[in-house]
C-alpha cells in the first residue's frame, strides 16, 4: 500500500511535480503539530512550500523550533484519505492542512468537528459542503479558493483568441473526483456552445489513457487542447508536454509551471499566493482564532503566461492583443 506518513520538514504540494529533498529531523513532542493531508504523491514545488512557510513564520511559527509539521500522502489513492484523516485525529494535531484537494478536505471534515482544518480548493466550498458560507464558514473549516476550476471558459476564450478559425477543441480531464470534473466540463461546454465550437472530453486517470487520448486527438483532428487543473495531470506534465510537441498541438494549462516547462500558454491563480494565505490562516488559528470567524479567502492574483519559443516551434503567430494581456512572455 503506497501510503506515506512522514515527520520531517513540511512539504506542501499545490499542483506541481518538482521534488524538494529535506533532511529528517527529530520530533519535538512539546511543539504544536500541524498535519498535512494530501491526495497527491510525495512531491512539491519549492516556491509554494516557501510561501506557506513565509506566511507561517511571520507570526513566529518555524518548523522544528516553535511548531512541528507532519505530512500524510495518499499517493493518489482516494480511498485511503479517510484512514489518513483518522490517523491525524488520533495524533491530536493542532491544525490539519488540506492543500488543493476537495477530497482530502471532505475526509478531514468527516473525521473531526473540533480540530481546525485549513484548506485550499478549486471548487466552490459552499457548493461542495465544506463551509456554510464564504464570509462566515461556521464550523471548524476555513481556507482559500484558487478559482482554477472556474476558469475553464476563460482558458477556452484565450485559445479561441489565439486560433480564431479553430472549431474543434478538447479537454483533458481526470474524472476523479467526479463532481469537480463534471462542473469543469459543463463550464467549458457552455462557453463552447455560445460560440458554436465543439468540445471533445477525454477522461484520463492513467499514463496509458493519456497516450490513448492524444491518439484520439490526432484521429479527430482537434485544433487545440485544454488541460484541466488536477494533481494527476500535473504529475504527468512531462508526458503531456512531449505528446503535445510530438503532435504539434496547441495546449493551454492552468499552472505557470507548465508554460515555463514548454507549454504554449497557461492561465490560472497564483498557487504560491494561495499557499501564503494558508500559512497566515494557520498561524492565526495557532494563536487562538476560530476557523468559523475567518472568511474563506479567494485567489486575487491570476497569471497568464505565453511561451513564444513553443509558439514558434508550432508555427503560431501570437496576436498582439493576446501578447498585451500576458503577465509573462517566455522568450
């Protein structure tokens, strides 16, 4: 069973697949413990981890000195989340953090009504039952919304502006969890219908299915692809980038790391900014504030990146109107 429970310096995964090696350190029982519950594998992005620690340290909470941080990875096995959440409750941690996972947050919510839970999610936390309202969460949960799952229509619009003559688009999506996938697809399909475009939905939850999906894209002569924000697809970034390059397919992603790694375009919230907010909220709770009194924060910083080198390789000329919208252009 590939379930990881580790006690060492904190690693927070917020949609990236870069490993962050850190030295193990001894547990200090007297310190308050922060438990991290993640559906993803034991990988992370240094920038987002640093942002979390920055938010935490601004109130004097430093791992190994004034707080101890433990993290629990489900390694993609959703059915293990309840067991890991129960372990955190038995561990009597001071706060549970569930970065970028509605499924992990729901598992934590089901496991405890007393231990504070600080989450980040791309879903609407009211709609999925995490909190009573954004302004007054009302229970033991609060956190931040990335808004990335609500930006499918925006990404489709950017592809349409890039390729105004294109009519056939596709969405690559992980069908788990089902509710998030369905909401994302409905958003994109509604936007496509409004402009008389077609959208092919390709569900993938294994590397082999990603290969099959790209074969389908080529067979159906899809003009451009949207990759939905999802931990599994993030973990297969290299595979998707290689296939997109091999088939000369324009692709837009949710995370800046995808464009930096060679993807054509990316549009989404700043995950580092959201991670910083998690650190701030965690420190405030450790100081005695109640999650019920901390409004759910919304991502306020969004980033649009264009990789000009990839555009040239694909033979695509980026319109000046699109370049003017970009927060960063990669030469």
